[in-house]
């Protein structure tokens, strides 16, 4: 599995980001134009059409840019465009590796050690307790009498 994101996917991601920036500028420019021409009704119909096309075109670019960014970030299969689970796994592998690295950093900062089950069992202390036959209380292994009912072991 590749640990790097391909040049094509990076290009798609940044192209989608550019589309979103242009779309956002187009959409929000309609508000600036409206505020600048507030109360001016000369040539109203053509100005309204122009602003409407600019606003809807900006929204369309925002949506399409986000889709292209998602495909660039996660690949075609990873974003669900192509239904191939194995390819999807390969497409999102850099992000999975990154998430595992972030989790490892958190565990290291909290001073939590992760090891195999055998090493964890070796580190665990064995505690032996005696169960009283009368009251079923757990007592230490060197006890001669039950700490609850006082009966002899």
C-alpha cells in the first residue's frame, strides 16, 4: 500500500479548493453588488439576472469544488465514486496511518504502554486470595481466620 498521495489526487484536491474559493467569491460578490447599488433601479432586470447567475454559479462551484476536493483527498474508491472495497482501503491508507500515528502520540503523552498480551501478563502481579467457605468473603492468602466471620481456614 502506498504511503503517499499521488500527484493526480493532490492536483484534484487543490483544483477543488480553487473552485471553492472562486465560487465563494462569486457568491458573496452578489451581496457587495447589491449593497453598492441599493436603491438604484436603473436597468434592474438585467442587473438582477446577472446577480442571480453569479450567485447560483458561485453556489454550484462551491458544491462541485467540495466534491472534487473529497475525491482528491480520498481517491475515487475511498470517496465512494467507485465501489471497490480493496481499492477504497488503499485510497484512504495514508489517512488511516495518520490516525494511528496520532493515537500513538496521545498514548505516549499519557504514558500508556501498548504491548503484546504476553508482555502485559508478565507485568501483571499474581494475587492469591482465599474464599471463606461460610460467608464467601475473599481473604489474603496468609490469613488464618476469615476477616468477616472469624472462622478458621
